[in-house]
C-alpha cells in the first residue's frame, strides 16, 4: 500500500485531532495540541515540510548503470536505509484510542527491526511509558532507541537505569521537550539542561558503550556544546514546532550545524521529511540519517505493522530512484553538489 492508501484507511480509526492527510504537511493540524499540531500560530511544521520542497536536486544520468545501495551505518549499527522511525510519547493523547503506547511501540519497533532499521520510543509523565518501551526494546535484543525527557536529576537517573538495562542501540534525550505545553509545571519537572548535566548523561551511556544522542539541537553553537559534552550524535530538530513558535525549518539550519561539528558527532535530522526525495535532500546537506515520525503513526493506523513496513519500503524505493537519477550509487556518494 502507498502512503496515500494508508492515510485513507487510517481516517476510519484515527483521531479526533489527526486528519490523516495524504501529505502530512502540517497544514490541517496547525496549532492543534493535544494532537499532532504545533505551538502558537501553527506554522513551523508546515515550514519544515515546505523547506524540503523548495530544494531542487541536480539530475545527472551520465554515468554507468547501477542499482543504488541504500544501506549505511548510524549509531554504530548497519542499517538497510538512512531512515529511522521517530518517537511518540503518548499516542492515545494525540491520536485516539486505537493504539496505546505499548501496542504502538511494539508495532513500529517490530516493523523497523524487520526492515533492518531502528524505531525510537518516547517518554511522558506516565512513568509506565518508558518502562514498557524499554521492556519491548529488551525483548527485541536492543533494536530500538528509548528517548527520555529532560527530567530533574533523580527522575532522569531512574529513566536511564531502565533504558540502559535494555541494552539499546542508543539512548536519546529530546532536550527541547522542556518547552512542551503539557509538561509545564508538572511533576516530575522537566527543563533545560546545562552542558555539564548532559556530559554526566553521556558518561553514563559511554560507561556501558551505548551511544548517547541529543535531540533538539537547532544552532551551530548548541551543536558544538553538545560535542564538547561528549554526545555521540545530535538530531537537528525543532520538535515539529511543538515546543516553540517562530523557529526556522530544520532544513535551513542543517548545513551550518554540519559545517560546525564536522565529524565530531553524527548529525541526524527530522522535521517535515516525508519522501525518499526529502531524505536525499537531507543527506546531501550533510545529515547521516533522518527521523520520520508523524506519518508512521498514520501508517500504523492505516495498516498496522504491515502498513509501517509498506511506508518504509516506499521511502527506500523513492530514495533509490533519486540516487540513480542523480548519480549516487551509495549513500556515501550523496553530496551537496547534487543540490541545485
């Protein structure tokens, strides 16, 4: 099934906030929270998507014939494609009752592992969200990435204990989640973290040789501070516009961040990436891999685990097609000169 087919099927059982649009561009759910929308006037999610669409690629078929190889390495793992499924913390709050967080995580973790890539799991005020996610990742032999919120120190230590016990592919923190409206003034508290606090988390992960990823980096300066704190990877992300209105698109800040950190950390990116062509654009700007989140919720509602695999297949096929039409036989061959 194509993503458009999955979206059509999903409309029967998703909601009431998500419209399962045939193109998940952020327009129909602008400002809708709870739900999949963004904060304030609700234009950041659409801006993320639009910035990729405004970027042209250089078609070049004057080369030997080849079948593009989409495999690559990220977070120390060999993946079949440079696409991972992004985290959702509280599926029922934002997308309706068809899935609880456990059943959704099982769906995407299993589908991603079967496809040779990784799904990331979320976190929330309900402590069982993290506990159950880590249990599932442990069952799958660590094939997943638990994502913790920037909690107070005591809560964070407990969450890290659970995450590291699952022997995951990596542990992530979405540090920008400090701006989520439904975490404001709640218990346990979440908030900004200093480089020293991040360094302590990185040290804990490094002690057991688990990569630590900081998600929610939007400036070259913050990327450099993250690298100095010892993180292994960052995700250039504005949380889909859900934490702060009026920020730039991830595509617009990605090149300066890549240039600033060089090879010191792996640079991943999310935000409005919806096709294999978008993935190609992100890799050409220097990202190691991409995270895609909201459309996989729709794919799960439209076709369950098979729907998630179908969308991964579609993204991989689209990416391979662009690579072949632009002269990139492997992921390593994709470069900025392939952008117009």
